[in-house]
C-alpha cells in the first residue's frame, strides 16, 4: 500500500507537456508547473501572437510571464529521483511515440505521437499541444492534416509559401506567388479542385480495374477448370489408347502363333507325306535289288531245266508305280515374301493412321493464338475435352473430328483385300496360307478400324 502511495505522489511531479518527471521545474502564474524547456518551447511557437496560455487550464497571460525556477519543487523532484522510483510513462503508453511514428514537435524529453500536422505552423502536434488550434481564434484558420514527416514538401521551394495551386501546363503544384512569374499565363486551378477532378478520374480507373480483376479472376477459374478437365480427358484417352493397343498387340500375337502353327503344321504334313513316299521308294529299291541279284544268279546257272523254270517268273517285269512330282527346291519363300509385303502394307496403314492421330492430338489445346479480347466481350467457357469443342477466355478450342475417316481407311482396306485375293489366285497350292492371311487381314482391319472408330470421338 505504501508503494502504491508513492506512485500516486509521483504522478503529481510529471510535466503535462513531456509526460516525464519535471526537469528544472518552473511554475507559471496559474500555479501549474512544467519543465522550463517544455513551457518555453510551447510559448515560443505562439510568440508572434503575443498570447501565452497554460496547456492545462487554458488561462492566458500577457505579457509573457518570466520563468523562475521553483526551488522547493526541484528539491522534491531530486529526492524523488534518488529513491529510484519513477512514475514516468511506461513503454506500453499508447500516446508515446515509437520508432516510425510522427513525433510531436513541441514535446520535450519523451515524445508523444503527433495527432495532426499544421501546414501554417509547419509543425506536428500531439493531442495535448493541439488544443490551442481548436480553442484559440488565432489558430482557427490554420490548415490541419494527418501527421506527416514531410511537411516541408508542402512549401514552394522558391517562395517558401504553401503550395495551393496546380499548374496543368507544367503538371506541378505551385504557390500563389508563382502565378506572377514563371507560371504566368499558364492553365492553373486550385490544388483542391484538381485533386477532386483527379479523384473522380481515379474512381473511374478503380471501377475499371475492379471490373478487370473480376474478369481475370473468372478467366483464371475457367482456365484452372479447363486445365483440370483437359488433364482428366487426356488420362481417359491414355487409358483407352493403352487398352486398345494392348488388344491389337494381343491380336497380332495370337495371329503370329497361328501363323507359326500353320507353318509347322504344313511342315509336318509335307514331311509326313515325303517320309511315306521315302519308305515306299526304299522298299521298292530293296525289291529291285533282290530281283537284280536273282537275275544275276540265274544268268550264271548251267542247269537248263532250273533256268527255264525260274526264267519265266524273273523275266516278267513288275508294273511300275507312278510317283508324284518332287519339287526341286521346296521352301516357304513365297510365303515370307507375302509376309514382307503384308508388313509393308500394314506399316502404310499405321503411318497414315498415326499422321491423322498426331494432327488431331495437336489440335487439342487450352490456349490458342487469337486476337486479344476486349473488356466488353462476354466470357464463355466450358471444360475442355478431347471430344467436344470448347470456348474460353483464351479461345480454347478442341474440334470434334474423326481421326481416321472411313474414306481414307477404305483405300488401305481395299488394297489389302486385293493383295490377298491376288495371292489366293496366284498359287492355289498354297491356298491354305493365303486364305489364312485373307482372314487375318479382314480380322485385323476390322479391329484396327474399330479402334479408330471408337477414338474418333475422343480426339
């Protein structure tokens, strides 16, 4: 409790101008005490008026009172300082100026935050020191503005007068004296009028800027949505493409296995037929050799009776068996040639299809190079998809078009069918292989065409 009482007494020894403990205290005629430097500075700024007032009670004095040191109060303050207890403003005092704040030009010691700046006095004041501008008639015509550290910039550099006129010719602020010399005859208006006009123009610019921001935000949202939908559509196309091409590869693998089995079956049948004929020939050769040996023995016999008895059976020639023609160079060369030609034709089909696919895929874009849109143009957009046309703020366009038209595909189909029929009619002896390729062509082309028919709405 005693400590609290000391703090209460300390408040009585604070200067109401600097809000700190009195330094070199003086007492003015009304009885209030201040730091000598604080009250002197406060009166100096009003010295040209000849009126000197108390910042607390507002009592005025004329002439200017003499400032005498209050010795008793100075001794009390000195003893108070020796106790080590100070009742000055704390760091949390909201009226105390902090780094970066505009300080009061009148406060001495601890500076308070400036509340207003006077363009006539060219000084900044806290709320306490600003009171004379509100109460004294001599200050009522002074122009108060928000606190600023650049008050000097409000003065004309040539005449040290307040800048109150705007020269439209030179686009700069001037004072009234400038109108009589270097800016004489120029297009000038009051700075306040020019500011109001420019504020109106600024408001219009803000309106346009806000409108553009809203348009761009909508375009941004549309673009993000378009990008997301394009990514989803591309993923779907990739999955479908992977599935179809996997089926095509599997189909080719199956046909390859069938061709392998066909060749091997043909080989087994031909070899089996040849082995049967080979066995027949070997048996016939054995019999002929045996007969030849018997004929040799018969020709050497001296027994005329035995010779005549065996001659009839041995001299009778056996009926020769007709043998099939044997190919001089049996091979699958013609079939391999057919495969090579078929491969070339398929590569033509693949190449033609790939070119069409590439062209259509390259048409899928989000941003196209088009003429810039005006602010008045309406903005329409929808999610980009590989299968639908899209209009957006950036002229997103994805045309719906078939990747592999039937007309272009038909020429490859016709070419392959004619090729297969030609092979069938050329060599009926290899009819099984040719017919197989004919069926393979039709089957493969149907699958190939089905793939592009399914994907013509995707790209």
